[in-house]
C-alpha cells in the first residue's frame, strides 16, 4: 500500500488513535505530540505544521490544505484552503472557510468566510 492510500484509509476510518498515529509517524509534522487532540473525518494535506507548544484541538469534518500551520483550536466543519496560519490567540468556530494565505489572529465567528493577510470576515456562509 502506498503512503497516499494508507493516509486515506487512516483518515476515512475516523479512528482518532489511527489518525494521531498517521500524523505522528507518516508526516512527522507535529512538534511534540503532547498537546494535540484530533477529531474524526479530517484530511491534512502535505506540508502542514501543528506546533503544539500550546494545546491544539482539531474538530471533526476538517479539511486542511497544503502549507498550513495550526497553532490553535479549530472546531467542526472547517475548511482551511492553502498557506494559512492560525495563531494561538485565535479560535475557529463551526462551519468556517479560511481563504488562501490568510493569517488568523482573532476568533472566527461561526458560518463565516474569512480571508486576507490579517484574516477578517468576508461574508456569512449560506445554507439551504
């Protein structure tokens, strides 16, 4: 089984212990692995960083694009596009999209799209 197929299998099963093992042993992108809590049904793309000097919580149904750094807590139904940094002073709420290259420095309201170098709300998400 190739690494990519193994990654998909681990993430799709939704077992937090398997996901933690994949994060720790396949990617080796977690600083200390003592302060990381990961939900189910997540996808971490390549070249990500989880700098866990402080507690990091990643909820369920989360997609993290390439080149992202998470140094904080993010909730459920979260989509981080690419090249995003979420700093420890910020917390991401449910149902959020973070645009390319954004640096998140403050809490994100639920059901919002945020973008820009210092991320700010662009608009509310609409659900049918």
